C-alpha cells in the first residue's frame, strides 16, 4: 500500500510539474510572438502613407498583441482606430518622407459617422499641404465611395464595380418563429417610435417606424449626395438619376463614363502612378508605411511641448450594460473614469466619446450622474461617433456641448421592457409543467412560465412610464428645454445628426478633434495634452482577456461575416434583463 501511494504521489507531482512547465512555455512562446510584433517602425524616404479602410474601423486603436499576427487556420479580424488615422495624417503633413496618401478601399468596415470623420480628416490634410491622396479599390461600396471623394484621384479595377443605388435598410421580424416554438414576448414600452420591440410583436414595420426610417435615411443620403456633388462636380439631380439606374453592376470603363471615378486601372498601373508620385524609378518597389504603425512614429516638428494641463478623452463604445463578447459600456467603470477626471485638478476639461445604441437604464443613470457632476465643475463636451442613441443620448445630455456628424444616428429617447413567456413551449411543445408555492400574493412576480397578470402588467407599465419621465426630465434639464418639448421629439424616435441639430438635440457638427478644441475653448486652454481613458490593458493582460468567449466571438464573426449581426441581435435579446433605453433595432444601412 505504501508503494501504491508513493507512485500515486509521484504521478500527481509529475502532472503538476509538466503542467507548470507547459504553462510557462506557453506564455514564453506568446511573449516571443508579442515581442515580434513590436519592431521599430521604419519610414523610408519617398513613402506613401497607406490607410487600409478594409479593416474594421473603431474609435480607439486596440492594444492587442494578436492584432497583426498571422496564425495558421485562424483569420484574424484586423482593426484600425480613428485616433491612429488622425495622428498619422497630422504627422504626414510635416514629414518630408511621406509623399502622399494611398487609400485602400473596397468594403468599408465602419459606420456612417466614422466614414464622415475620416473623410473630414482627409479634406483637412489636403487643406494643410499639397501632397496627393490616391484612392484605389477593386470594388467600392457606397460608404467607401463617399469616403473616396476626398481623394485627388479615384481609381477602380477594370473589372471592378461601384455600388451606387441609394440607401436602404432592413429589419428582421421573429414573431412567426416565436409563435411556432410557443414563446410569447410580452412587451411594455413608451413611445410610438420605440421599435426595438417590433421584431418580436409584428411581422412588418409599423407606419411610425417606416416614417422615422425614411426621414433619417433621407437625411443621410442627401448629405452624402451634397458631399459627392461638391467634390465630383456632378449635380445632386444627376447623382440621383445615376442611383435610380443602379450603377452596381457596371464595370470599370463604364463607371468612368459616369464621372463617378477618374480611371479604371490594373494594380500594376496603379503602382506606376504611385512611383510617379513618390519619384521612384520604374520597376522599383514603392515604400509604404501603414497608418496604424506610422501613428506611433516620432516626427520632427510635430511633437507638442509637454503641458501640465490635461484633458481627459474618455471612450464609451458598445452596448450599455450588456454585450456578447464585443465592446461594452459598464456604468460603474465609465462612471469611475469620469469621477477620477473630475476630482483630479490636473484635468482641466473632459471629452466623452460616445458610440453606443444604448442599453441598460440603470447603467445609463450611473454614467449620467457622473457626467452631470463633471459638467458642474469642468468643461464637459460629448462627441458622438456612428451612433449615440437612447441610452447613448441619455448619458450625454448633461454636457456643456454635444458634437456630432450630420450622419450620426441619435435620439431614440424612449424606454421599453420585454418579458418572454415560455408556457406554451414548455407545456404543449416539450411536455414540461410547472407548479408554484408562494408566501405572498405576488411572490412569483414576473414568472417566465406563465403570462403576466393584469397587476404585473400595470406595475411594469408604470415602471416604464416613470423611467421615460426621468429620461425626458434629464434631457430637458441638460438641453434647456421643457419636458413637453422633449416628449414631442422623443417617443423613441430616431434622428440623423442633421435632424438633431435642427431640433436642438446637438450643438455642433464635427468629430472628436472638434470636440476637443471646443472643450479647450470652454476651459480657456491654450496649452494642454490629451489623455485617453480608460487606460488600455498591456499586451499581456490583453492576451489573458482574450479568453474562450472572445475567441468564439472572433471565430463566429469570421465564419458568418455580415450575417453575424443576426446572431448577435438574438443573443443580445436573450441577455436583456431589466428596463432598456436602446436604439429601436440594430441598424444596417447599405
């Protein structure tokens, strides 16, 4: 028996030792991989700055050690931050090594607000120097084309296409499916435009929802047409006529004839153009540097002097309070960042960058309170990205100023609750019955295995009404309006940034840099430095964060592509708990 325990103990010790060694070797290998990605960026003379907009566009560059690793059998989603593009273009103006900008376009993986922000950056670059911008794509989607019109030359592949047909959006409706499986979604909402719940109660859009979509989508399209018209010298009427004809299936030379692009060229011809721009001899490779890497390069004459005055730029991206592996805004976390900046005397101003369709009312209230307190003590400016709606607007309304793009999606001032009821599925479909014991009349409040009672429904409706009243009260206080005025433009209705400025929901058009400059002006700052918050994880921490859920999310995104949004919508709906202030649907404008 003694020998038995000795061998068992030796085996256990051996397993632990091997596991520890394997664990150590794993992290050592990861460390080698990470360090291999941190090579010094070299910028050659006569280089082109490459902005690859086929990458997923995010507000803030990720500090992800796996971002550019090529792992066999696993396609990585590559991202580029708006901050990287901004920094790169600002430096390229002064850097004699950079001779021009090359836009790599096809399918632009960013929202309308992000596209607008990058386009404005490119226009500002052209206004600051005489270096050319060259856009090339095998194909162009509508957002990519709109962005490309900031370039001096727009070139498409001879067999490439340009999608130009006007904007359209679609919603999925799950009512019939839920009925077939025996699930009833019990809906409580305030606002005739609050259409987040429509996929679970209707088979098609309500007239109110159709009206709001046509209004803001028309605003987005008209803004795009105006920008294209100014840069391409084609009238808005002509552009609409081209869209009505649908240009999507036309090939290179036919697209050139419309005036939408300048030339149709193969890649070798494009490279010849780039050699001419950079002064490189024929047959030689064109030196390039990617914006994501160039952003970290020190450029002589561009560095700002150190300043003790700090401005906090706090990023709030994703659903508020809940997520399915993507970005998420946690009320306590973002609230803490705002509070720390408010209480730190070295921070003279705060800019909150919001890119969110909304979410949990509770988390929204936590952030709203901190924004309100900060606005009472310091310059507090909010910058909207692609979308800042419902809860995203809720957390922003106390700010001194709100800055958005004309094609930002915002508004959606409304609240809803959604309680699934599974009794038919359980009892009739799969044969499961339930029974209840309770000490009080309503101990079994809001059970998922039976329909709501009239008392429960009244309580829920009152809760929604109270929440809506708080929401419009916050907006009225923050925007200097009456509750009646807010209610008139509220009701869950979605607006474009252009519409929002007309009705007083935002103050100025612009991007994050504009918001920073406004905050500096309010605070009376001439010299300052910006500090991005929350602090990003270091590469090792980021690696630990990339657990099974994150890997699963990335895998599903790679496999499903654009259709991933349908899976994401269903999973988010299944996670909802409590009262929500959220955009009426997951918006997909194409």
